[in-house]
C-alpha cells in the first residue's frame, strides 16, 4: 500500500529578513484535507510561513513541498491550486466587487457564472456593483473570501480569515473556507481557542521556531500561556 | 498575450475611473510649455530648439506616469494577486508597457497641438506624419524603460526618487535620438517630409535592446 503524499511537507524551513530569522528549522507534515492551525504571537512568523506556501516568498533554507511540488522551483505547478486570504484583501479599491472578481476569474480562467455563484454565497450580489472603497471592512472581507475561493483551490491559506466579520457573515463564509469546504487548510488566528477548535494539527511558533507540533488535544492551557507570554 | 490584455484592460479601467495619471501628465506638459514661452522670452521657436523643448517636456511629463505605474499594484495587493495566478509573469511587463504607451499617446494628443499653438513657429501640419512616427518610437522606448524602472523603484521605499534617478540617465540616448529625429521636421524653412533615417534606426535599436533586457530581468523584479 502506498502512502498518500501529504498536501504540505516542510523540512527545516528557514526564512530571513536581513539578519533577523522570521522562520528557523520549521518542519511539519499536513495530510490532504487536514487543517493546520498556526499559532504564535505577533511577529512569530505565521504570515511569513503562509507567504512561502503561497509561493510569494522564497525560503532561504530547508524544503517546502506543496502537493509534492518543491517550492519555489515548482511554484507554477501549484499556484492555480491554492487560495490565499491575507491581511490585505488583494482587491482594487476603485473597481467594484464584481469587476475585481471578474478580473481574478479571467486570470484563473474561471467563467463568469462562478463569480455570481460566490457573490450569492456571501450575500454580496446586491452590493457587487459598488467600488470597494465604499464598502465596510466586513463586506470587503467577504469579497476577499470570494476572491480566494473563486478558482476552487485545493489548499486554502487563511491569515486571520474571520477578521472584521460579524457572526452572521462568519457563518456565510463557513461553507467556502471552513471545514465544509473539503480543502486542506492552513489558518492563523490571534484567537487560539477558535483556531484549535478547527484544527487537526497545530504548529505553534515562537520567534520563528516550532515550539509545538502535534494534535490540538495535546496543547493545554499551560502551553498556550507559555506561547503567548 | 491573453493575460497581458486582461491586465491592460484592468489598468485602463482603473485610470479611467480615477483619472490620476494622464490628466497630471497633460497639465504638467502644458504648464512647462508656458514656462518655456516666458523663460525663453520668445513667442515662437523652431528647428532643433523646438524639438528639444518638446522632447524634454514630454520626457519629464512621462516621469509622472512612470512613477505611478505600479502604485496600485503595490498599495492594493495587485502584485500578490497577480503572482498567485497561474499565468506568465512577463505578461505584466507587456501590459504595463502597453498601458504606459497608451498614457503617453493620450498625453501627446493634447500636448503636441498645444505645443503647436503656444510655442512652435512653423505650422505643425506638414511635420505631423513624421512627428507621429518619431514620437511612436520614442514612446515605445519610454514605455519599456519606464516599466522596468518603475518595477525597480516600486520595490523601494524611496520610489519617487528612484524612478527619475535611474530612469532619466537611461533615457538620455532616447531623448537625443528623438530630438535629433524631430528637429529637421520642425524647421521654418526646408523642412523635410520624413525624419532622418539614422536617428529613427537608433531609436528603434534602443527600443529593441531595452525590450529584450526588460523581458530578461522583469520576472526577478516581481520576487520579494
């Protein structure tokens, strides 16, 4: 019997910004369909890790494999299979929500019907003709979710995915970016309890190093307190 | 090419929506003509002086567009969104250069007739076909080099300074060739119908060399 390759495999991953190490010796293996919660204080390296997985940053040491493809060399092979929901919505402020999504749909060779489908899923179809700059942060975040899932990615990289969302909006995006999506997910959150509730696996980062890797059941309050101390 | 057209369409739509770049370039050019008018203390100019004034004004107006070319990508996450798509990265070079070429053409549609009215002694009409050819080649060079320089500058904190500091020296040969090619066309007497072939060839060669150079290095500029 052949083991199914993991969706993500990191071996001794390191990334530096000048002299400062944002990530050092990070290793983790995420099976396909699983959710990895990345925890840590501000500046621990969570967003850097997500940007490396999104092929937006080069690792300086170690190996990063996504769907068995080595990054960054084989980045082109995975780009269309991942969706990134970052701190910034990656939407043009002067374009409407629909124009933004249609632009991304064309880049990903997705038909216009999918744009309408995701807009309806987050109940933004009635505000889709307004420029992004006129929308509230929560609405922009809903459109950012649409952008991230427009091309039906298999891997979702979610940096604070529910930021600015009220409970109702959070419920709306759940089928798209939650466990129900069926995607492999890597998510960061400043709310460790919420992240642990969604996770199959936890990577806790402290100063760029992996302080804990394991199932959420094994991370107790003392470990969490130490992580955020 | 398909991706480049998608990006170009988006850039033109953004410019039409905001009107941030082209109107500023036009206004700059018109004000500069007025300054030259009074600064030279001459009601009309012709020949090589006219070509120099026109070329230098268009070049400096172009710097405004070059400086703003990637601002939306940097400030609104356009780079990341583009890099996440499974597309050829060089298409951004083609799209941005094409957008800048369109901006320059729009600038010249207003600025060249205004130059004819405000400063130029001889009638613009006979020189226009040759001038369009010269300016098209100059715009191509400006668009390619401007995109390359803007791509470098936008990655730095001092992008407003880096653009002119790197861009203007690189554009000096294009400025010389454009002015020399346009000069004879703007003479009051014995103006030829066509610009000198030597300077057109230099401009074309310059465009080609920088287009190849930009194509070779542009992918690396997009990496963080």
